């Protein structure tokens, strides 16, 4: 079996969203003539953008009695799947480029147990994590 990862992000403004994801280094591969669909390449994966009247932004609700064991608490309950990119460049360099491109920084570069991490927000409010793995720490 050969699978390729292609998460779908629902967006309200296709052009604005394409510009945002291109500022993160993704390359536009396909855009439908109707401007309802686009695919951006990220390494071997694709990120699909699907235009909708209102992107899904309803908070996720755990089933009654379900307890989170991840330690992320409310953040996991609000957004159970997170879009995360791995950076080959140091995040301390990347953050300046993102600011110049007008990307909203949600969380500055933070030292983590695996390297560094930061968070940005897309034009529709989706929080996206960007990680830099340190090969000596990430095992």
C-alpha cells in the first residue's frame, strides 16, 4: 500500500490562504478554475485547501466522561488535530521571514525537549505549529 498525506484545511478566502501557506514555503501545485480547491506541495505531502462559506471553527467537545491524558488539556479539546510543519532551517531565522510576510505569530520560538517550536495563525484562525527537531534530542 502506498499512501501520501494530504490534510484538508477549509478556508474562507482562497487567494489569502494560498498566499499565507506560500509564505511558509509551500508550493502551489494545483488550483481549480472555480477557486474552490487548491493543493500545495510540502515535501512529499500535499496540503489541500477547500473553500467554504465558513471554515469549521466549532470547538471540539469530548464525549461525556472522557478525560484527556495528553497533558495539553483545553488546547486538545478545542483543536483535536493540529497541523504541524517541520522546518529544516533554524526557527530563530524563520520567524523574521514570517514577520516580514505579515504572518501572525501566536507563540514565539520556545525551547522544547525535542528542539524548538513556535506557533502561527492562518488567515481563518487555525493555529499551526512549526517545529525544529534537534537530532541529538529527538529520538
